[in-house]
C-alpha cells in the first residue's frame, strides 16, 4: 500500500502541534535523519520527525498493514528508542482499517509508541 496519500494528512496532523521544526519525506521538507542498522546494514527512516519548543524530538510513521511485520517492528523499536533518548515519543498514525493491526504489533512487541487515527 502506498503511503503518499496519507503523508499529507500526517503533515497536517503534525502542523497542529506546537513544533519548532518539521522534517518529512514529502514535498519541500528536509528529509528526516536516516539511522543505519550495524547488524543488517538496513536504513531506517521515519516518515516525519519534529522537535517541540521544549527540545523533545518526536518521530512519526504512517503505519500500514504489511506482509512482513518483523521489518515494521524493528523500524518502530529503533525509532522509539531514538525518540526516548531525546525526551520524545514515537507516534504511529494509522488510516482507517490499519489501527488494530498496528496496535496488536505495538502491544505484542512492547513498543513504546502512541497510536493515532488519521
């Protein structure tokens, strides 16, 4: 499933928050930081990242159902860990029909994330 149509909604969702800076893999925004796994050499990047005025760094990912949930779990765990190091949170934005799948993975793998509907 293609994330592009949901990224606009995600950007609108983030812009409603009190942010100091916003990075997104969409449009004219600067791309969020890419983290590389040393074990697998795989690149991990959030769909959006933003910093609040207090200096907390938050990562946001549009969560869609996937044939390979293990890859999603690894990505979300890394983003959650990086956000917690910078006093932030991982926000998973779910379109209609994807929330139960996302919540199940978050609960099953004990991922520190907040699941939102968009």
